[in-house]
């Protein structure tokens, strides 16, 4: 088994009835859509999929038209060039999907690396609405690590055996649940863990995550953050081991119109642990930015 199959692995995906597949050029996007009202775009983080919105999406769909794609080379989205996975290119791919859907988002909500894609859409694609970053991955690694980490990821990505080896050793390393806890300090439900287990054990998906990390340019985004005119809300789980709270505070200070809200005791997947709390913060922010619910 290599590529994930919607009729096989996809049978366990939450909100399967909301899924559809959209062809844009050579790419085939997996998109979930539900609700009615102003359109909200949800962008997951590296290594995740639309399943990460399983709790939050229905809450937002009570008042909004919520659209969530699997990002390029993640989960059930296929056909993207592995070497077009840098941040500006991914923002361009998302913009092409939105054009195909004939959607102009009223707001964008991004988790982790998805928040960086949202800011890039603002910088390069003319998106001018509110942005919500959930445990946003916006701060480059300090010092030499900014160059060393992408270089390591590129080296691993260039070896076609690495994704297969990674996927094959998840169980040997203590299983998906232990890996997720050590990586995120988040405790999530059984449905979410089943999806993460499926993704972590799939070489194609692991390769997509590596490609994303290998081509990410957060220093380039950092240099342009002062140009972001969008109102931004950063929501951060205070127990996140992947993105320390100080990094979130730094990112909030670099953006001209941003504020930071904390979710005490939660980890990197805070929006999965406590979707009601995340939804309440998002609703209040959108109401403040005159994006009232219909």
C-alpha cells in the first residue's frame, strides 16, 4: 500500500458525507464543505488533514459556509509537484482551488503551518480579510537552525526510502498515540487518533509532510510580516511543545494588527482538544471584524 484510498482508508474519515473531489489542472483536491453563510477557509497544518477540523468545523458551520481542503500531497489530495511545495507556491495552489470553487473567503483559519499559508495568501494573492492562526507556525528557528533544519528535511526528502522507513517504524517507536503526545502534548479523541495513525503509517502522506518542511521558508515570511494589513487573531495552547508560547508572542508582535489569546493547559492541537473554546474565540473575533453570522 502507498497512496491512500478514499474507499479504503477514507471510510473512517469524519464527516465523510461532506467530502468532494475537485480537479484543478493535474491536481485532485479532497475538500470538505458544510454550512451556509459567509465562506470560511480552513487550512490544516503539516502532516494533518481535514480530519483535524472534525470538532470545530460543525460548530462554525452553524453560521458559515465552511470549506476545508487537504493541502497538496497530504492525505487524499494528489497530483501536485513535490518540488512546488514552498510557501508561495502552496498559497498559489490554494488560490487556484478557490478560483475553481468560485469562493472568495470572508475569513481564513489556519492551524500551525496553515496559518503561514493564510498570511502568504494575504501577501501574494490579494486576500484582505481576517485571519485566525491556531498554534500558528510563524516564527523561524533561531540562528543557524533556520538553515540547518530545512537542509536536513531536504536531505531526507531526497531519499525516497525515508518516508517509507518513517511510516514503517511508527509502531516500533511506541505507536501513533505516543508519537502524537510527545509531538503535541494534546490528548485527542479516538476518531482523531485513528486518522492520525492512518496518516503516519502511509509513505505518500509522510513524503508530503517532508516535502512541505523541506521547502518551507519562514525567514522569508518573517521579513514580510510587517506588510500584512489583515486583522489577525492568534490562538495558542499554552502547553504546546512544538511552538513555545514565547514564539507566539514574537509572531504577534511582528504583525501590525494582531492579538494573542491563550488556551491554558492545551497543546499544539488545542482546537482538537477543545473545539468549543476555539469556536467561541473565533466567533467573537469575526463579530468584531464585522463578519457577523447570517
